[in-house]
C-alpha cells in the first residue's frame, strides 16, 4: 500500500493508509506500507511494516503543502521494492500525486488498485493529462472516496470510478480518556493544518464575536499559524495546543463539546466531521459537498467564509451544550454516533478485500500470482 505523503506528517490520506493497513492486518492479511519520510523508524506511527522510499519535499498543491518525494531515485527504489516483493496486489493512494505511484503503475506487472482522495484540479494537471490517463489505465479498479473526489479524478484523467468512503477507527474515541476544560466551560475544538483553505482565521474571528463562558482549543500547525496567533494571542478563552499525537487528538475530541470544521474549499470527504460525531461532539462545519455528504443531516452547515453565519451557528451550538438540547441532546448525539459507525474502518477494510479480489481477477492469467488472493488465503499488499 503506497502513501505518497510522509507518514510522520498529519494528514487525511496518511491516516487512511495507516488505519486501513491495521484493519486489514486484523483480518489476517499481510500489509507493507511504502511512503516517504524523514525517518526510517515509523513504528511510533502504528506502521508495523514500512518501507521508506525517500525524504519528502513540501510541494504546494490544492491550497496546501504536500509532503511528497519528487526524487526519481526514490520513485525507482519504491518501484523496485514492489516488483521484487512478491505481492498479490498493489494499492496506490492518490495516484495523481508524484512520483512513486507513476513509476509503480508504469513498470510493475501486478494487479493494482488506485484510491483518489483529492477534490479540486491543480494547475499542473492539464499538461500531464496523457501521463495521468496512462497511469489510470494500468489500475484494475479505481476508487474515489467521495463524489467530489470522483469528479476531480474524471476531470484529471478520465475513466470510471466506484465511490467508497474514508474509514473511521471508532474504537479510538470510545476508548480515549477525555480531556475537559478544568472550569467546566463548553469547549470548541478546531483540528487541522493552519493554512488559508482550512478557514482557521474565519473561526477565530467568529469566536471572538461570541459572548459567554466558552473556550476554543486550536490544534495543529502550519504556515498560517503564526499570523493567526498574533491576531488572536493565547488567552483563557483561546488555547493553542500545537501539533497533537493521535492519542491526544482522540482525548481532546472525546472531551470537547463542539467540533468546528470551517474549511473554505478543497475538502473531498468530511473525515473530521465524522470523527467529531464518533467522539459525541456536536458539529458545525462549512457547507461544502464533502462535509455535507459525510454529515448526513447531523451537523450544522454554514456558508464557507461567512464569519457572521459561523458566529451565529457556534452561538447556537454552545447554547445547546449548556442546555443539553438541539445537537447536544443525548438522542441527537447518539444518532450522530450511529451515523458515523456506518463509516467504520473495519467495514471499509472488508470492502477493499473485495476490491483487491476483483483487481486480481481482472489482471488475469498474465500474472503468475493471479488468483492467489482468495477469501481463505490472506493476501499480501
């Protein structure tokens, strides 16, 4: 399973790669993760079997900075490892991202699955369309994590895609010891990279307009963080938590009352929305297609970038927390939790086993190992 992004950097794709690999191992399959990273030892990130292909470089894309490797040597190293690894199937996450997925798709003669995560076509895509179409044609099964991601993939390289979803490790939140505000005030949590498209500045301005006892926890880091810290310094009401470990994220979510996802654009799937629901938080989010599809009517949605609308929605959400009503009523939180459970990582892993089997069958007799992945014979991927 290939992650084009460094595993030691927080990110949605990295989380899916590590979570899915663990769920597949629980089902009895052997999984090796290939990824760039600054370090060779990635066991602290839950990656039991990892091949580090090279060091990442920050590449601006889709309003973010992607930690990918653009080294041809690293791409060749990854491709050679796959070719010699005796794997039944290769799972490429975000095949549009450079550079290892290109080398593997073009040279490795193995059944392949590609999962497309991103929403929004980058400026560099049009000149590379012929190459991207060729890479897509080498994939036995193409998956998109949402309708928005499917539309981006079709625009970028054509083809047909089945839409699955991103998975949630529900037990993370059920087992996490909650961290709460020591004064018992309602707590609002922001999780995400501090960059313009995540909408942190909009949230900070909206929260500043609110009155009454409440505290905002701001987790994560990024290029826009320092500017926002100067505009809204740490105080009793605004607490900057910095970059959190997976366990710390789960504990903060378990202890928070409201999760806010104020992104402005570029969200193909509302993973953070579902994680908030899984942790029994009320959720306030931007009305983006990816968030709307994930929320399923269990979140308050507001126009992206509208500070006034966000302030009003947060005011209602925090009042609901104090009164135990609305989104924070016990029955509403339970319904949202059950909704999130339908997107569990265990369910996703089972769906992908079926996808892998189809990819192997389509690959046919050209592979000497074709057909070795059966329901009774765990596969290597």
